[in-house]
C-alpha cells in the first residue's frame, strides 16, 4: 500500500522540510530519523512510502530543519487512519501553526462548554474512490453544525439546505468523506455554520471560495484533505464563573468541611445562573503536622495526591459496627453546624473513620480491577506518596531528614517497605485506598460538570513544601538552600516569604521538564483549566536566603547581578564594607526600641564607633532572631524582636549566592539608612541604576527564561491556561502571555497601568480573567471599609456618583461593581461567591470580615472560611438566582 504525503510550505534558503512519524518508514517517532521530503516546485513538498496493507493508524508531524535548528508544528499531530479497499492514499496536508484561537482548542471548550454527546462515535474512515475533508472549527456551539457547501450537486449547488453535514466525533476537528466520482475533478466550496435542527445559517466562511482540483484520482485511491481551518467571522465568547475553595463549601451532607461531591450542587447552581466556570484553590494533600497549620492549601505534601478531607465518607462505605457509625454520624452533624472549618477535628475524625473502614473493606477494594488499573497508571507517584505518609505517621514528623535510613529516598528500599510482605504494608496500603476513592469521587464530579457544560478550573501552586514527597524523591530538582517568596506589594510591605525551595530549572531542563509535565497531565484528569499561581515565577522567582525571614532580603533568580566594575561604570561608588551589611546608626535605635534601647545595645549590638553599631553573633541573621525569641509574646520581646529584624533589613546591596562578588540592589533600597547616608549625587545614581535593574535590565533575559519553560508546559495538556500575573510585573510578561495565549488576571483595584489608582475595565484584554477579588484579598465589601478616602474617590470617579460615599458597601453599590466587572471584554469573569452574594442584602453575610479566606501578610493564617448558607439553600433561592442569571445574560456572558 502506498501513502503519499503532500504539503505546501514556503522554505527559505538552507531549510528542508522533514517528515517524522510512528512508522518505521518515517523513523518510528524518532525525530533524528525523520525523512527529507522532496520539493516538487511551487512550494509543494511530497514524500511517498510503501507500507503493509495491514498497517494500523499512526501519527506523524512535519518539521523544518535548518542546520541544527528545528521548527516544529503545533503540538497536535496529524493522524493517518487506514480505510477500506484503498491501495493508495494521498494526504493533502496544511502546516499546523499554533491557532490564533488556541483557548477554544482546550478541553475547557471541547469537553466542557461546547461538549458534544456522541453515543455512537463515527470516526472518519476514508475508502477507495473517496475524498475526505478534515477541518478545525472549535468555536461552534453545541447546537451548531458545519456543512460543506459547493458548486456541484453533491455539495448542494451552494444551497445549505441540500449540503452534506460534517461529523463532529473528533471535535474540534470535523470530517466528511464523499464519493469522488460525484464531486468531479474540480469544484469550488465553502464551509457554513448552521443551527443543528432548523439548518438556520449562522455564518458563512469569509474570503474567496476554496478550490479543489484533482485530475489524477484513480478508483483505488483515497484522498484526505486535512489541516483546514474554518475561516469564519470572529465570534467572541464570554463566560462567567465562581471562585471558591472546596473546603468552604457547605451542604447538608458535609462533615464540617466542603467535599468533592459537594461540587455537584455548585455545578447545578452555575447552570441555573448561566455560569460556566468553577474555580478552586489547590486540592492536594497538605497533611504535614496534623495541626491547623496544614490548612494552608499552597503547602502540599505532594503535587499529585488529593487531600483526604475532601472525601465524602458515606459514599466510601458505612461501618458494620452500628454504634461506632452512630458516633461518627453525630460528630458529622456537630461539625457541620460549625461556622468555620475545624481543620484538626475534621481531619482526625475522617482519618479515624477511613482506618476503620479500610480494615473492613480495604482488601476487597485493593483486589478490584478498578483499583488495579488506577494503581498501574499512578504507581510512579502513588507508591512514594503512600510510603511518605506511612513514614510521616511512624516517625511523627514530615521532616524526612529525621527518618534515619529513610532520610534519603531509595527506590529499592521503598519498594521493599511497600511490599505486601512488609510489616508496614497496611499503613502504606491505607493511603492507596484513600487516594483511589478520592480519584473516583473527583472523576465523578468532572464527568457531571462536563455533561452540564461547566468547567472545573484548578490551581497550580508555584512552590512545593521542603518537607514534601517531591522534595524527598527529587531533591535535585529544587534549590533547597533557598526560599521562594515575593517582593513587597499591596499584600505585604516586608515582602512575602513562602518558605518553599525554588526550582533548579537547569536540572529540570535536562529531561525536558518531565516532573512538570507529569504534574500537569495528572491534573488534567480532573480539570479542564488551571490557574498558574504566580506566573512571574516562570520568568524569575523572588529568592530569599534560608537565614532570612523578610522578603525584603530577597533577590530575583535567575538574574544578572552587578559587578563592582559595572557599578563604577555607572558612576556609583560601591563599598561592600558598609553597603552590603546592616547599616545601623545610633540615632535610629531610640526610634525603633524606645525605652528598651540601652538593653538592646547591651545584649544584642556591638559598638563600631562613629555612631555605628553591628548586631552581635547571636543576632546576625533574621533566622537567629526569630529562633531566639520563639515563644515570647510579651510586648517588650515582640518589640525587640521586630526591631532587630528591621535592623537586619538595612542593607543597600545583596551579594548573589551563586556569583560571589556580584550584587543586587536591595528592593526598596531608597528607604534604607545606607541610602540616606549617600550624598545627593550618589542617591541619584543609585536611583537610576535601581530603576534600570528592576524594570529594564532583565526584560530580554527574563523573556528568554520564560520561553524556555512555558511553551513546553502549556503544550503538555489540553487544559485552558490562565496566569496570576499580579505584583511587580516585568515588561516582558504581557508579551509572553499574549504570544502563548495564556489568559491574564485583571482586578480593578490592582491596575497594571502606572500611576493609576483604579483599572479601566473597558480596556481589559480579551484573553483575560477579570474578577472583583481574589482569595488573598478582602471581598468588595471589606475593601470598601478599609480606606474611606480611597472609597470616596472610587464612588465619585469610577461609579460616577456624587456626594458622600456610604460607610458600608450597600447591596446596590455591590451590584454596580459586579456589573462593571461583567461588562469587561475579558473572556472570563470569575468572581468569588462572597461577591456574588454581596448584591443581596438578605443573603450576604452580616460581617464582611468573616468572609476573608486569607491574609497574605500573616504567614501562619488559618484557612477555614465556610459558606454561611448551604448550597441546597442557595439553589432554592429562586428570585436571587433568576436575578443573577439575568445580570450575567445582560452582560453578554
């Protein structure tokens, strides 16, 4: 059997078109063995192979090679499917660049919003004497169909009502196979979108008619025309959604916290109110200490495992001991009445119940075919995670450095630990059992959401815990001697220190970012969209030394620090002896320590003379200070501790840990005492080099860094990608996000324009997610009360209202703010549930402060917010839901 590949591609001098495929004739998928195609002139390239008649379907790709560089197509490959009775195939392809409407190719649309039921799939199978057309048309709504209309009777003679319809089994690619004899050797055609039932025309393709010509077709040949793109008028789509953590959900079935199956009610509510997205916080297991500190969802013990707290116990099974079951039922009712999540009691109770249930039914579950398939697909992360969890419980700590012989991960040793004959097997298998049931319940929710046309959007934390499975198994992937954080911003004037190790991107690149790809692909089993937490970290991360506490002492990594010679060339008189160490002046000590100044001098400082002081060896790092004052909470010790931390922030330059002798200007260096000690000329010089360093110097460098990583990760799944691009944004970030079609995040109170207090919602980019608040902020009601002067300006300048602004954010004001956000051109408007409810004075919570999910400036915040009404109650609120549905519909969403 003969297969001829044909493609038009305009090459430049020195370029060759290559073909790589899964067959032996095309290199068996090895790009280094790709074949060189023949140029037949006029930009037409072709290549013919002979294959057995029994060949199976296979994938293939085109490459452009020039010297050592290779240009590749978009990540969706071409696919050859053998047909019936054909001895020759001609594949007339188009080069596949990244589509301009990439978001619509994501599973958010193909499996969610534009989901199409296919009870009896009809895959396109070409046959001898036929022509098959394949075209990508991802923006067609579920009630729409694509027709092939043309100048011959077989195509309806340009009459849509008589034209054949294409099959959408492989949506967003459509296909249609026609008898070549009925088409003739040449004809013109176009594709047309119609409503499925009435064949009401929605849109014709724009531009000139397409032309098909083939005078060489033999009765034994099958022709496949593929890679076509529907060239119709732009059809913008806008949607709305709700953001809420799973733990915040409340239903009548809850166990004091939200659970995965509760999301079904939220899907129903989204459908009822015209919403299509549900955005969640991370749902990974965070069990490290067994205390409420584990409530922080961005500090997971595994980037793969799901949190046991989200399991609905009654769906896993009921205990055979009726008395014990009754005790748990009573505890469930008690915990479910609580206004907030009692993290410790909830998780202790759930784990106790699951241990008992595992003893009763675990063996049956682990011997089931469903579990065996789950274990086979997930063993690469599941076994290390289960072993980690068992060892954490056994040693009473997640700090694996304290696990003796298990401190360093050894695959063979862990395999023995997890073996069925191991005395620790049951403690390991318990976590297999729990993760399997979590998988079943979250998969059930995903399928339920798909059928409703609703998308689940997950969250990818930027960091991993330094006492996590990931750090234990793959320590070489992380810079364990550093901490990730963020420079000072509206959330924290001292910067944020998250405590996570940073990524060693050089090591990760060696295997093509395999860890990241696996992480994202696993996530795509449950979600069709995801938010990249702190996407700026893929350009550069704010890295803080392990001995520091405040984010002020961080620097960007990767970066191009300054040498003393370069500083001199810029006119700055650099002196490491006092500009890279805490610059402490006599006159500032009393301002900081007041009545305790003399005591601080005696106990913690060293007099250097000339009015300067040093911190003694007991206090020369912030970590030493925090450890020294650990547990002290009286006024004097807290004041001294915070004052010493402040003194240690007083440096003008920070030495790069990887390049000794090179320096970073300290963020907000113009607020240090060392800066004040400079003369006016040197201050101006520092200001110039500071602005260049933080805003201009690294643009191309950071752009290159991001383009090394992000394209590979974005292409690893079909999920819709959104980026949280808040904070100190380099100029290259919008450019890269636009190039990769990653949706940005837009918030009116955090505008990205310089010298602008409030964002202009009408100017938000289409490829964006807009919102009123995030989980790191107060809701619009809380924000309204935080700064009356700012609120007054918003009331007058943005809402266009005259007079005095109300002291509280009244429901009509909340409605105006919500409508303003909905009116934005952003593709998605995803609002916190609290802000949706704010428009109704009867339904919203009385105290807006109780709606707060997190305060970033507080490093040990208790994440425990719960809805104050149940989802069942919310679904029953007919008047409110109708009002919300109408508001969303009026906005065009």
